[in-house]
């Protein structure tokens, strides 16, 4: 039982401490609490929170693009959005998906290795029913795909991969290609069971049918660009309008665009009545045209160059002599006049 001190005893004790006759007891410091985090060496965390967040942002773009493309192709209301982004072992992913299901093995060029796009059977059969002319109603089918059904799903997956390339364009010029389609998860062993993967779960709704799409990316595949999976890099790429890879893609696509090039000898203003009266053998005189005058070379109906006609072998051709913009500038300044 604790002894209670009287007021006189308290006063004597305080005066003794003040005079130094009695030392005050030292206050024991409370031990600092340490935050201990359990670390499982069998399941190491290889993706930081910032990297996980960047992957989620990229695939939110992918989900929006997929929503638009599938809605147009199926002619039905489709909604896709990112439900979660987690890291787990490949074995845990394989155990979490049904059997049979639709497993697309994706070649992640130029990255080494493969990824897996898994589509829930309810979504798969709803898409197939919709493309075959049905209403896309929910079914409880649990079987492998037929050859025709697999071919139909290949077309759907190829279109989805095009959206994936665009969503990843701010980080890398990804060229995903469909390798093969499996229905048994045990036959899709792309990495060892203990290898860490990042799993993007997409909630998918086709009409009234709900299901999941899972995109599984092994760490070994994504490791070469892991330093780019940061919010700072992603947003800086968006601000500058894309990376060098994006510019190369645009340049390659522009090089294959066909444009109409016409060398115009001259022109004249005529009335519609005169045009309607033209017949074979009539002559139309073009204003102010001389044999030595350069012709106007038009690209898509816009004058861009001055050129001269000629022959290359047995084919008619023109030789560009000057840009039209330069000619206009010389005409305005009165310099560089050329006698033809």
C-alpha cells in the first residue's frame, strides 16, 4: 500500500532537494517504438507505390480506349475501368482465375518476355454471342472455345492490343502481339511460379453482363523500363507531347500517307454557260502562259513549288526549281528577280 506523505514531510523533501542534500530521481526515458514491417523473402515487393500508381494511370487510359473501341465493334454499351493494381506471385495469379478461361499470351516487343491477358468466361461468351447476332445475354457456359470462337476472340484481342500500345506510348513504343490463346491456366507458364508480377484487374461490363479482365505483367518483362514507371516521368512525357518513340511512330505513319501532286499549266475563268457548251475540238486559251514559264506544282490543291516540264526516259516529268514561298517573298521584297 502506498504511504501518504504529510504536508510537513513534503516541504522538508522539497527543501532538501533544493539544497542538494537529496538527489532527484532520474526520469527514465520511454523506449521509442519502432515500426516493424514483416518482410516475406518468398514474396518480395519489387514495385514501389509510385510505380504501381503509374501503371494504374496508364491502364486507366487503356480502359477508356477499350471502352470506346468495344462499344463501336459490339454495337452495345461496354464499360471498362481499372478495379485494382496489385503485385503478387505468378502462382497466386494462376490459382485465382477459373478453369477453363480465355488466356491470351502477349509478346511484349521490344521488351523481352510475355504477358497474359485473361478474359472472364462470362465476358468472353457475351462478346461472342453479341458478334454472332445475339443479345449478349449472360450464360453459365464453362467449356473450351471452339475454333470459330477462338478466331473471333483473336480479332477482339488484337483490337484491344492496339489500345494497349497507345496507352503505353508515353513510356515506350510497345508493339504487343498476340502469341496464342489458351484455356487451361496450367498451360500458360510464362515465368516461374514464385516470380513476382503486377496484376491489373479491369472490371468489364458488356450490356448487362459483368466480369473481369486481368492483365498480368511479370517483373522480368517490365524490368528494363522500371525506372520510367514514375509519375514524374509520365507527366513530363505528357507535357512535352510524347517521347522520341512517339515522334518516330508519327513520322513512320506520315511517310506512308499518299498525297496528290499536280503540275498545273495554267488556268482561266469561264462562265458555267460556256462550260456547258464545250465540245470535242474546241480550243481553250489559257491566259499569260509561255513555253518557258515555270509551272505551279500543287500538293493537295495547294501551290507549293515552281517546276519545269520535261521527259525522263519515255515518261513525262517535272523538275522543281524553287519553293513557292521563296518566290512570293522575293516578289514582295523586289529582290532576286529571275528572267525566264
